[in-house]
């Protein structure tokens, strides 16, 4: 969403030259996953990504491109149009949006297509049938859903499975060390459904800043931190500075969500190359249990009913081993839940070339 100049007033500016430079570096480091949407930067984002891929033979097939439909993407570029058919979850909005995205991205298929958000105007039956039609045509390979209640995702996936349709395989939504609502229903739902997680906002939406606040600012946001962001930033900074050598606190913020549960691919942006480098640095960071606990106690968080009731703990439950009433019945052995894949111990202390070799990304 950061690649473009149309949203400079709220996101800051990222020129085409800068965007292409960041994409080149990302690719050279072994990156291949790009997330965008039909409306980002008033359609500049998809257009620029398509132009960048078109410069190189086979580049499109090397990349995994995720985009989204539902948002009315013509509001700014074609303001005189009647907008009702260019947004929503319905079949016509989907058809128009996908054809436009294919053209802008200069491709014949989309790797992952997200429902951008649930607008409560279209039933799961129509949505899943229409999405599956695109899969059958080869225009879309996999399906994702974003910013939608967990119960709707479960209902949609159940309908898809019972009717032999493609189901949602990844969920995208807001999750960071300062915004943990994701942990109430979304993470347990994804664990049970076998879905991946693509959290946005893991860097705090520009609010995770060092104590010596960067006067340049971020997405034209206030430079003074308040509340949870300030408390979490202080802990992230402490952990980041304790490393040898110190790392950006944003690297710790990314590492945090990747340590919490399996199959997490944070969606991150940035307007400068140093932002991207700091994000890549997070791949080498291995947090201790004590560090995770310190981050999670930076401010009070209660997962809420019924999970806190079943566990008699504000942390809730991750599996049957955490249900307090079950524990009182006797001793039981349970199969452990899947765990996140973490970097090997000691990799942070390696040189850059050795680190890249261990983690599987390229060394420039």
C-alpha cells in the first residue's frame, strides 16, 4: 500500500523510482511475496507492481502476488461514475475488480485473491460460488479473506467444503504487540481451519518509535506516543538495544508476531530501503520466553470470555491442556499444538553472509 504518490498526505511519498529500487532489493534478497489491493494508492500500487514485473522475463511466475477486491476502487480515478458496482462482496464487483487487477498487474492470474472486508450485503453462498468460478477459470489460484469476523470465515469454509469449492486458506487482519484482539477468535479459528495468518499493522501503524522520537515522523502521524504504543515501544526498544549489535525496535515487533503461532507472514510496508532492511533483520531474531512475556505484560490484555473462563487466566487457552476443569479430572497426555518455526539459536550472532545462508535468503 506504500508504493505510490496518490496517498502522500496520509502515507508519505514513495516515488516509482524508490518503489522499483525496493522491489529489486527485495527480489535480490530472495523475496517473492507481494501484497497489494485494487484500490491502494488509487490504483497506482497494482499498476507499478505490474510494470516492475514486466521488465524481466519470468519475473511474474517467480512472484506470489496477492491482491484484494471489495473496496470501491474507482472513487478517485473515475469520480463521475456511479460507484455501486465497483465495490462490495457481490459477484459483479468481484468480476469487475479482478479483470481490472489482471490488467494493471499485467498478468493472466492472481496467486491469492482476498475478500478485502466483509460488508454484510452478500451471503457466503454467492461469495464462495463466485470465487470458485474464478479458480476454475485459472484466473485465481488461492483464496484469502481479510478484516472479517471469525464466525463468517468458518461458515464460508464449511459451505465451500460441503460443496466441493475452494475454501479460504489465509486470513489477513490487524495484529501487533499493542493490538492483540486477533488472539481472541482469529488465531484459534485459523489454527482449527488450517489457515495461514497475514497480519497487517504489526509495526504499530507507524507508532512504534524509539524514546528519542524520530522528528521526521511516519505516515504523517503525531510524533508523540501515548498509551499502549508508548508502553510497548519502550519494551521493544529495551529488547532491541540489549542485542549485540542493537537492532531496530521494529525488527523485534515483527519477530514477536512470528513467535506466537505457526504460519505467520506479516504484511509490512515502508517508503525507504532502510525500512525494508530492518524488516528482513527480523527473520534472524529469536526471542526468549522471558522477552515474549515482557512484551505481553507491557500493558494489561485479557483474551475475554469464554477463553479466560475456561483457563481461569487472561491468556486463555491454546489447546485442551489449558482447560482448567479438565486438569482437575486427572492427568492427561495431549498431542502438542503446532509450534512456529523459529530461527536457529545463535543465528543473530553470525556475520551477514553466514546468516543469509542459514536463513535461506540471498547475500548481496
